[in-house]
C-alpha cells in the first residue's frame, strides 16, 4: 500500500499543532490543567443511501461513509466520559449553507430535531482530559407503577380473540414462552370478518358493529389526542399520549391492559406469578401445564374479598419506582410482593428512537408491546425493538412492529433494550398510506 507523502505530512503537522500549541492555548484560556493525552478521531458525514445493521443506535457514525441510517446522523448522546473536561470539533467542509444541515445541536433536557446533511462533511473530534468530579446525574420523573384494577373476565371476551381465551391454547402458549422467553400472538384483538353486504344489513338490526381492533385504529387517528415528546434526547425521542385527552375506546383498552383479568391471563401465557391465582412453583410440581381458569366468577370474587381484607387491615400503598418501563436512571426496586405494571401509549414517526445508556438500570420484568397502524412496515425503516445482553454486541432478539400483534418478552437483569432509529426510508410508506407517518404501540411492563 502506498501513501501520499504530502497528505501524511499534513496529518502529522495538524496532529502536532493540536497536541502541543493548541493544548497549551486551550489550558491557558480555560484555566484547566489538562492531561497530556488528547483523543482525536475523524468522521465523514454524507448522504450515502447505504444502510448497516448496528445493535447500538448510539454508534450511528462509523469512521467511514457508512452508518446505520441512510443519511449520516449522530444521535443525541450525553458526552459523559470519565475525566473528560473539554470536547472540540474541527470542521473540514466545502462551501456550506445552513440549509445543508449537519449542525451541532446542544440540548438541556428538551428534545429537538436532528438534521441530516446532503453533502460530505469531514470533522476531527477531540477530547481533553483532566481529573474532576463527575457531573450530577439528571433525575427523571418515573412512570408510576400500580397494581391491577378490578375488572372481571368479561373484559377479556369483549376485546380479545377467542382463540387466546381457550385454556388448552394458553397451556400451549405457556409451554412455548417458557422455552424461548418470548412470543408473538397474532390477531390478538377481535377483528370484523369479511362478510357480504346483505349479511351486514341483516345483522345490523341484531347489534352488529365493528370489532375492537378496527375501533382502536380509528380512535388512534383522533385529532383531539394530545401527544407530548418524551426525552431527554440523549436517551429517547418519541411521543406519548396524555391519557386525559384519549377517546373512550383508548381509555377502555388501557383499562384492559391494567385489569385483574389480563394480569391472570398473562400469568397463564407466561407462567409468571402476576396474579394470586397463578400457580406457584410448588403448584406446578403437583400439576404441570395447568392454566388458571380465567372465566370463573368465583375466583375473581375471592380476589375481591382479599382486596377488601387488605383495605381493612393492611392497606396496600401503590409502588412508586425510580425506574420507568425503559429502565431509566436509578437503582432497581425490590419487589413489593404485589404484581404491578406501568405503561403508556406511544406514537412513532421518522426521527424517533430510544438509546441504551450507561445509567440504564435493569431488572426482571415482562415487556408487553401491542402494535397498531404498522401495516406494510419494513424492518429497514427502523422502529423495531432490539434486546441485547449488557456489555455485549450480540443482538438477542428483535421485535418488529406487526399489525394487531401482541409481543411478550421476559428479560432479566443482564438484558437491555432500545427502539431503533426510524430513518427516512419510512417516508416512502406515505405513497401507499398518505395519512400514516408512522405507527403506534401500547408499551407496558409487568413486574411480579
């Protein structure tokens, strides 16, 4: 391999200037005594039209012209590094306009847009080090965890595909879930069958109506819903619905996800102890493969009596965690002994993502994802949920958005997750679905 001597000399003199004269000047100006070592790297940003699969969304920029998105972009990050005091960027660019993008955007805790550049940009990235105390960590407001709410089995029959309410089916699902720690249940909610017009007219007088999944999708299009950006940008960027603004259909579906009946159904699906009627390990030894009956009034009445006894004798206080369903900052919480859940309705569009971050705590939990409005969603768009082992590059599991599908994933303390950056390939979907800029999901986490 041959090198251009002139280019090598230019690189040598630039490095010498940065590590000698520049470092001395920087220390004098800032009045910070810096370590003699400076880290320097080079990155090239351009509109490549190429895509790579990368399990770490933070590492969006490789030291080449290829990144994990179509137009090169570095996702927001906190820039925290042990000993780091000063970071600098030296841009090497052709004639440039603001409209070309490629700007460096600084945030406090608010979320802003991430711009992309259609032309190549070369930059030298550098870091100066000095001993210092780490900055105070930003404390985020958590999503509150709460125990189930009192709804009996009738709410299951109102919403859920009858196939999944059969005890034999639940036993088969549990067997598969215990083997793989994850499962995808398709056509989870009731949908209207394809019928002839005269049959529809005949059944209309008998109370025929749209089934639940169609009603749910229509409700999600409601313009009265208030959506709020979720940040900070160095950890996540998506929109979450404010529950007070939701139409009744969506409020009722959230009630289903928080209901006592669903806690018991999830216990039957997974074998986890999410309900007092769910069999314990000792019970499983006595009668393996048996699912708790989700259709009996007597069993739910027993739970109601137990709740009343707790209210009279030892009131249960809702569990307030330091963590959100994304396992945000803070220590993991010890179990309160009562199964709890936390969750939200999220909207995903171009530019949205979540990131694995250093302060992300982990714990044993069951993740529930239910997707809507993602017909013909291509994995190349991003938006899928990736599970990785802590400290490892290997991807353990990918959950792609699928229409009317319920995904269940059990994760342990060594598992982390993120939602892949939704790149602008997703905009091509507007050609077939002009009113669909993205998709929705109901994201809940259940704790034993």
